[in-house]
């Protein structure tokens, strides 16, 4: 589990589900408000137990479940978490078609279909996404999926990149709705202009920085 804190901010990030999606729990310990980003695929109930136990341990109130894109390994656990800790589920509307395909997506990875999830609030550029005294900047970054977003927290120099940018790689574009030109445009126009010390938490795998990816990511040279 990766954890970080400054002032009242606290972050926990840990892999969940069959495909080890990085789930992030971000809290303002001053107000006890928290956002969960990408709660996984719902295959292992133990993963959701871990998230709920973390909320209970720190007496946190869940204010939103934010989804970076509608692949099952990121959104499949949203309904289960919402049932245990009611909060709106946020998704970029361009991924609603993928969200409607969760049964089919489950078959792709040999998993049981997750509970259906209703999208309560659209997530896009200019949309409010806040917890306590912290405000995300929502960046629309289509390419991995039509509605992929990245979530930037400038106060903490933190980027939750979903499956758009990885350490030394970029998101795959061979699944329905993927577009290799769009993902490169999203990365070059939206992500690489961020400060080079920005910490990048990708949807899977190790953390990196914007500077490291500018210099060493072979897909971006």
C-alpha cells in the first residue's frame, strides 16, 4: 500500500481485483471527507472490505466514487462500494456505452458480471470534484477509451492517470473505443505540460513522475 500525507491530505493507493487496478482513497483528515477512485472489478469482496475498513478506521465520509474510465477492472466494484457507503458515482458520459457492456467485459476476463451501476454525475472538464478543502482538476484524455479522464490535484502535485499514462508505457488502444492517435494527443497536450515533479499514479503498476516520462517513455519520444 502506498500512502502519503501533507497537512490534512492523506492518500492510500493499493492494487485490487483480477487485473490489479490501482485503487486510490484520498482524504481530507480535517473534514473527514474522502473520495475513492477506481474501486476495482468486484471479483474479490475482500478488496471492497479493505476500502470500507479504511474508511471506518479513520472515520471518513465518502463523498464520491470517481471512475477514470469504464473498463470493468476500474468500475466493476462501484456498485458494491456504493451499496455499503452511499455516494454518487462519477463517469465521463462518453464511456456510458462501455459501462452498458459490463457483462460482456466480464466475459473477456473470465469473471462473473458485476452489479449494474447507475452513473449519478457526469465527470468532465470543469465539473466540480472536491473533498474537504481539496479540488481536483478533471482532464478529459480520450484514447484508451472515449471517456477516459485523468484527475489532477495541484495542491499535492498529484495526477491520477487511469490507463492513459504508465511508467514507461501508455494505455492500450486495441479494445472497443480505443484510438492510438487520440491517446498520444491527450498525453502530449494535457499531461506532459504539467510540472515535471508531478507524481503520476497510473491505473496499474508503479508510480512515476511527469519528468521521468518526458525523458524516458519510449512511446512519447
